[in-house]
C-alpha cells in the first residue's frame, strides 16, 4: 500500500485531471501521462541527447521556488490541451497519432493560453536539457551539441 | 552587552563601516537577513542561481506591493507575489554586491550639483548634494585600493578629476571583438574606454584573481576576485556578523535609537543594543524599517518627523539593446574571435555624459557594452519564436537553436541615465499585507519622469550607431520607465535642510543623534552610472565620521 508521504510526493504528477466534452465528462488523464508525450512532441531532440525530462519534471514540480500558480497553469493546460484534442478529433491527446497531435499543438498555438503553455513546457524541457549533470537528468550532451563551455566551478550539489 | 556600532545590512553600504570601525578596535556587530555563503559555496549553476533565484527570498514569504503610476496619474496596483515582480537582489552576507557585474564608474563633479548646473526640471525634485565631488574623491580612491578596481585610465572629455593617475590594478583580459568596437568608435569620433571593474585580474589583497570562468554578473564569485562587500571587507575584519537576522524594529527615545530587534531563522526575537546604529538594508527596505518603527516620539516612523522618509525613491533610468554578429558576414578569423568565451568585453561610452539638443543643455549618461550573458537556458529560450513572432517547436526549433547559438553572438549595451526624483516615486508601507515574519510589507510607488526617456533615447541612438558601424544585424533596443531592481537609491536623501531631507551631510538622521543611513538611500540624485562605487565611497566617508565620534 502506498504510504501517505509517498502519495504526497507523487501527488502532482499522478493527480487526476478530468477532461470534459461540452458539459459531459469525456475521460481522465494525469499530468505524468500527458506531459511525457507532449514534451517529446515539442522537442524530440531531448531523447537523442539522452535527457531524462520526466525525471526533471518530478524535480522541478516539487521545487519550493516553483509557485502554485505555475503548477496550476500546467495542470489547467493539460486539461485544455486534451479538451482541444477531443474537440478536434474526439480523442484525448495521448491517444492520438503523432500527426494529429501536431495539429492539436498548432491549434492551441493560435490562442494566448496555448502559446504560454507551449512556452512553459519548452522552458522546462530546456532546463532539463542544459542542466548541470549534478541534477541527474542530463549528462552534458546538450552543452556539447551547442559547443557550450559551462562556467566553473560546477555545483557540488543540486539545488532542490 | 552594548556594542559600539550595530550595522543593519551587510552590503556595500554597511560593510565599509564594519571594516573600518572593527579594524580600528571598535566593537561592531552586523545583522544580516540572509545566509552566510562563502567562496566554496558558489558555483555557476544556472538552474539554482538564475532560474530558481537561490539568493533571493521566495515571494510567497516576502513580497512588495507595487503601485505603478502612469503619466495621467492613474495607479495600477500589483501584488509582487501574484505577478512574480521581485525587488530583491542578493539576500546574503555581502548583499547584492556578491552578484554585481562590478561595472565601476565614479560620479562626475556635476552630478553633485545637478540643480545648479542644469537647472530645475518641471515635476522633478532635483537637488544639489550637500557635499562636493572633491570631498568624495579620496574615498573613491580608497575603494580602488581596498576593494580593488581594475582598469586602464584613458583621457576623455568627461573623465572626472582624480588624485591618482592610474587604477591600482591593470585591466582584465579582453575579447578581440573590442578591437572592432574601438575601430567603430574611431570612425564615429566617439571616445570610448575600457570599463573599470571591481574585479581583480590577478591574486592580490589576499584574494584570488579572476578565473575568467565565463560567468560574472548575477553569479557570486568563487575565487574572491570580485570586490563584493563580503570578500573585500567583511572577510578582512573581525566585526561580528550575525546572518539570518531579520531586523523588524528599531526602538528609540526622543533623541537616540537604543535597540534593534531581530528575528532569527526560528523566528525567535533577539535584541541588540549599541551606541551607534547604522542602517544599510538597501534603499527600499531601509525606508520600510524606519516607517515600521514608529513610536510615541516618532508617530510617523523613525527619523520621519518631516515626513520625508521613503520620498524621492530613484532607480537608474535608461534601458538596454543589442545587435547580432553572424558568421555569414565574417571571415574564419573573425568567427573565432567572436566565439572566444571567458574574456571580458569591457567597453564604456560617456561621450554624451552632457549634450546639447535644440539649443538646450542636457545631462546625459553612460553606456556599457558587454556580450549577451552566457546563461545557456535563457539564450535558448530566446529562440522559441520565429521571425513572425510565432512560437515554434520540434525540428524547426532544434535547427534554429543550433544555428543561432553556434554561428552568431549578440553584443548588448546598457544605458544608464538619471531617474529624476519626483513626488510620485516613493516607498510606503502597506496597512494589511505582511511578510512571513508578520511585518507590514513595503509599497513601491513607481513613476518615471518623461525627461528620463528622452535622455535614454538619445544615448541609445549613439550605441546603435556603434553597432551599425561594427556591422551588426538585428539591432534592437528598449528605453523604458521599467525600474531595474538592482539599481535603486533614495528614500532617505541627505541635505542641509531638515525640512526636505532625512539625513544631514554626514548621513546622520536629522531627528536622532546616533542613527546613520549609509546604503544608497542617501542619494538625492543618482548620477548616470551604476551606484555601487559611490555607495562604497560614501560609506568609507561616513566611517571616518563615526570613528571620530566614537573616539
């Protein structure tokens, strides 16, 4: 049985998001499920660089300096992204094939919340890709890709 | 125990006093709200320092209320937490001087007498300083030696008078692109010079020299080369430093402060008694503490019998701009020069520190040039939009990031000109909102005088001319009334008239015999340069005065 502490730790990424179609409940998803697919759609190059974006999201969404408002926006964005997918293709985002998911992204990029949602996700993805190896999510391949020499000294421990 | 001196705040305004007085044998205690980090604690971790703001308080715990006042007088209220609008700088021993870039310029003699030289400006409270440049000069020189300023003095038409002919430390190593810059200035007949920096180029003053690690501004220095108040002064004296001590109140009788009260990290209250109190908590917070310390003798707030505390808050006006140098316009040698990292791009322009336009004489300012900050994540994030301003992702984004970051580099500039003091720009305290300690938060009432924009625009145009002459593409700039939170001054201006100033010429409050304010609060006008050198110099000046008083 999952204990209370583990449940709270897992909290945000495993929380249930209800997806509506009109006034009716259509389906449910979790931030974890949608973000894994969405963030790969937004920047598949992360995988080629060996970055563990999923692990980074677990770190950053528990960070004391990431505000509740930021987390709420991520959660709302996931709900609205899926509802846009339902509206366009009668399916949740995660269950759509890749080309249809791109169409959903194009559609939300035309509205303000959608642009902000994509921007925030890209920012987290880039934080993961170009983070110091001390965080355990990237090993410097991103730095190499951009011929980047990091500043010294590098951190001895992660700031969590 | 009664200390000789109790200093509230350990940044550039407080530390010279701690250094001078404790080295003279006096018993000094420094109360600092932030933690005590040392060289070994610092790294170039972009996530920690620049993305998660390791060295500033969490806005949900400590915030400001910001009232933005437009030209019509309409006020828009912002909750700093709700809008992620932070006015904190470096909450740590040594304060924001740990994180400064260390661009060090002195004020010019005319900056001390702006009203007399350039006249009054409608809607602004411009005043001459009660001291002259000549009185401050020995202390500017002292900062060069004690804190450590490096540079290469070259004559130009607005070079201020100096008691020494050269900086004590040679200039830092420079990127080769400075040669392109110098050539462009020569063509345009502009006088530029190597920016003096509070960074040691070699081991000196029992500190290590610069390691040219490619990151400087916004990051604390791991070698000790940067002349932070901590590395240069506090670690070189035996003043007692109490970190994580948030001073929430000063108590007084009708003529003297007798105690400072602070909360430790467990929110346990402590009391410190001293003969002399020096307040240097940064301009906004110093005014806030005085306003929050009202008592029966000073019902409007401490040292505020004339209701001047918090008034005439100023920032550095101006803005910033940039141009991009692209491989496609450069030969192989130039491409290599452009991409050299670690070396500094230290160039400044004071060609228009004063200028004439349409027959009118204007006070101008300074423009500093530097490469775009090396922070990788923020540089990558700038590529999220295409040329039409649409957000992009996937392979298109990947290709744009790679091309931009590996085949081009941006040269930036920052414009510094006077933010005119006005009745509409001031610090007050919110009646209801409280911070994590239960203390009323500061309110920053913001207003930028239109004159500031006019001057900033003029200076930016000159910088644009240089970038054009150098062959840069995508040149852009923004001059605005947006206040830089790290360049804040005023609120407790010094002056000879107790009706219109909080402090006398010695930075002692008119109301209380043993209370000094030595952060940037004292400045009636800010000059057109970053403030730190002047804050340091003034604090060394006041240290001499306090030393005499205690002796």
